C-alpha cells in the first residue's frame, strides 16, 4: 500500500511539471504575420515562482528584425536582463498563471518562414525545485490583408456632394471634422478604424440641420416693394437698415441670426405700412406730351417708282452736254477770229541817207 502511494505521488509530481512547462514536446505554434509587422509569441507558465530565459534560437535570422519582452502579465519582478537572456522572480511565492510575450518583428517575402525557439528555466516550490524546457514558434510571412473601404468611400462621396450654404454652421463644422477623419482612415490597416470612421461620417450627415430662409426671403421681397427713392423719415431709414442687415445674412448659416433679421425686417415693414395709412402718398400725374410727328422714311429699294425721280437725272446729263458743247463752240470761234485778223498799215520805203 505504501509503494502504491509513492508511485501516485511521483505521477502527480510529473504531471505538475508537465503542466508548468508550456508546449513541452508539442508541435511548434504557428503564427502568420505581414512583413513589417510584429508577432506576439505568448508563453504561459503555471505555479512558478521564477523564470529565466536562457537563450533564443532563430532558424532564419535575416527574417527577424527585432525582439523584446512584454512581462506585464508575468506577475514577477525582472531581476536581470542582457539581450535575449533575462530573469524574473516573485518573492511572495509561486504564481498561479504567468504569461510572457516575446514581441518579434519580422520582414520578408510572402511565404518566408522561420522558427523561433525559446529555452528557459523555471523555479517553483519556494525556489527549491527547477525545471528546464523550450517552446518553438513557427512564423510565416503572409500577404497583406486588403481593407474593405466600400462603405467609407460611399459616405465620403455623399458628404462631398453636399452644399454648405444649405445647413447650419454648427452642424456643417461637425460634418467637416468627420469627413476629414474619414479621408485619413482610407489608408488605415485596421478594419475597425475604417468601419468606425464610416459610421461617424454617416452619423454627421444624418445630424445636419437645414437652414430655413423662407421667412427672411419673404420679408425681403415685401420690403423691396415698399422702398421708394423719394421716401424719407425714421420709418424709411429703419426699413433700409433692416433690409441691408437681412441681405448680409442671406447664406450665413446662422439660423438664430437669420430669424432675428427676418423679425426685425417684418417689424420695419409694419411700421412703414402704418405710416402710409396715416400719410397717404398722392401719385404724381405724368405731364401730357405732344405726339411726335412721324418722319417719312426713305424707301429701302434703290429703284424709285416716282416718274419725276427718274426724269431729273436725264435732264442733268443733257444740260451738262449742252454746256460743254457751247463752251467748245466759243473757244473755236475765238481762235478762228484771231487767225483771220490782217495788218492794213501801208508800207513806206525808207533810206538812211534821207536823214542827213
């Protein structure tokens, strides 16, 4: 009976040792990571007081960029550390569950693999007992995960097609912030970030508050019909000022200011109407004017049908030809007369000797 108890005790001790050593004799734990990303290689120990990493063996060192420990869930204090080697201890006794994460950043082509084996020593039973072991991780480079931005792009398209002047300033500013965040989320590698940005933008679009300019526009139309260049007085001055203020606020996006301007303009119109009831304006009669005589219009056709209009050109040319003929006859007559004139003075014989 005593021998049976000893055997049972030995089996229980061996079982405890197996449980406290992670992945003892098990196949490598597989991780698939994108190039440039970090694989969180997790090791869990049960009922241990101390842990020491003796060494880390990497089958493809060119694939591993960096390694670091995350001991936030280990429940122990780091006592020493130099590179891959490190040691932790809990002075208060065994830790029921201790988790150590080896953060391993890798790079390479899709399909590249490497094995990372961690050799360690654990202590337990108030540090009286120790056990060594190892844990192997198989890391494979996987293709980048494609993000689904369909809904995000749809919401961005809707937001970009909206017109700012139709909505209140406050609701439009909220939309602009959500739209900017959505545009930045397009390049995110986290699907949760993309989905949240799409949801926020959709909510901002739904929350838009439309501007109501109907009262302001109606009051402006009524005021413009009352305005007169000859009108003077306080009521007319207030009407002009209220109309200018309303014009300045058209398209402002401030609903409260628009409503106030419409109310002011309506009050100014009411004052003018009361003034006109007490001071009717006599319309000015227009001065009678003498109708202007109708001027005869020249015919557009160059061929006139009046007989007298056709005769005058003929008479002009006949007169011109007669005058030219008369002038020619006069010239011929004068020239002929000069040629026929003769010298009738008698000739006298003269000698020089007669003068002596």
